[in-house]
C-alpha cells in the first residue's frame, strides 16, 4: 500500500479539497504526506522585460510567492496535524509546476501523488487542468486525480 503521498497545492479551493482528502486517505492507511508548492522560475528573457519597468521586480515577485507558499503549505500542515498524520512541506522552484511536482515526488520517494483535477481556473471545463494532465503524462509515480463530488463534499 502507499506509504508516502505527495500533496501538491496551488492554494485554490479545489486544491484544498484534494489535500483534505489526501490527508484522510493517509490517515486511514498509515501513510505520511508531503505538501509541495511550486514557484515557477521565469525565463531570463521574461525577467529582463519586467526589470526594465521595475528594477526590484524579481525580489518583489519572490517575496510574494514565498508568502503564498507559507499560506498554502500551512493549510497542508495544519490539515495533517488535525488528523495526526506525519507531514513535511516543501517550497520548490521549477520552470513549470508539473516539473517541480514530478521531481519532488521522485526525489522524496513518494509512491502516490494526489492532486486536484483543476486549479485556480476551476472545474468548469470538462477536461482536466493543464498541470494535472502534465503530471499524469510525465510522472513515473501513480497519480490519483481528485474531483470533488457534485454536492461539494470531498
């Protein structure tokens, strides 16, 4: 059975529902969880374009995303703490979120990734979210896609 479950988060409501379900699954099977938030690293040419307008853009952007990471990963750790599930959390920097998720799962020895079907854009689309699809395609670790029940329950 699964022993180390990766719970990626982007802080969206659907992501929080997936985290809550992942923590409950971990509790029921005696697994640990690893929360991860990925900060995308802009390509140098993108960064240079912004730096012409704001020389402090890189520092401001980094501080903002670290603030988001603290908030979103606190939700993961508090959810795990409430259910007495062992948890660690990681802020990861990567060119794309899916790369950070896949790499973290492999490097951390995770045997399952549980992630939301969609992120901030919501689940209005019938297809899975783009990052979810990318993780499904590129991950060697099994991925469980969480889609909340129609009545909003996790």
